[in-house]
């Protein structure tokens, strides 16, 4: 697949374009007179069109990484949620007549964010796992897994899995040079009891392991 095809998929995230981010960075620096700032990564629930874009088998590294989650997704959809509204298609897939796809899981059980993590001009991919993947707990202090992928032009290279509390929100520091990875910042505003409790944790990219861990 050509790099332009990935760009077409990610054009759905126009609000996260590099130009818009650069303008926002310049504005923030001018207002706050500081050079180290961070931006919240907004997650969206992908629709069918977007999910099908990521279902392309050319994304071999992305699919290989997410394939390990598919059995738990099927278990949760077909067995653990018997009272959930099921379409004819899902019933057929639960019966084994068809296979669940990566696109099915992305649409039904994830949230997606994009950000140019290494300032190479390409939007990298962030996937937050939902409850039906078996990788997200309930409540403020339930744990949720985030997976990070570098956009390498014709695929998405896995660059780490991070488990955080549902109360924590992902931000990205603007602290990386070209082709260097930005650091992550996890912020929370409430504690496990629901009362206000501010907290922050910082996470840098591990170049030896070539990932966020």
C-alpha cells in the first residue's frame, strides 16, 4: 500500500493535522512564554468507514499485534454479553459462519486517537482498548490498555502497550526533535473514591526497547 493510502485513512482526523498543531503550539508558546507544553489526545469512537480503512490486510504489523486480542473480543461479544443487541451479522460470526475481523473489533471495542509522535510528518496511531476486548476494567480505577503504533508509511509498527487507570487522560509533550519520540503525560483529576485528586505521571520513549513501556 502506498503512503498516500494511509494518508487517506487518517484524513478523517483533519482536526489533528500537523499544520493545526503547529499553529496551536506557536499560539500557546506566545501566550504562556514557555517552550515545553503538552496537548491532550482526543479519542473518538471509529465508525464503520474508518474501521474498514484499518482492516486492510496490507497493515501486517498492525494486524499481527491486534490479532492476539480477537479471541477475547469474540468471547466477550458472543458469550459474556448474551443480552446485548446482536445483529444478524454478529450472530452469524458468533456461530462460526464468518470470522470477526480487526475492523469489527476496532469499530465495536476501541477508541482511536492520532498524533505525530516523532515529528516525521506522519500521523501515528493510538488505540485505547474498550471493555469488550477484555483489556479495560470498570469504574474510575479500572485499568485500561493503550497501544501505540508508528506510521511507517505502509503499515503501523507497534511501539508499546501501556496500562493506566480510567481516571487518567493522555497528553503528549511537545518535547521531541525531528524523528525523535515525544514523551507521554498521564493526568488525572479524581481519585478512586470519586473525589477531586490531581495527579500526573510522565513516560518517555525507551529507545533501547524501541517502545513506550
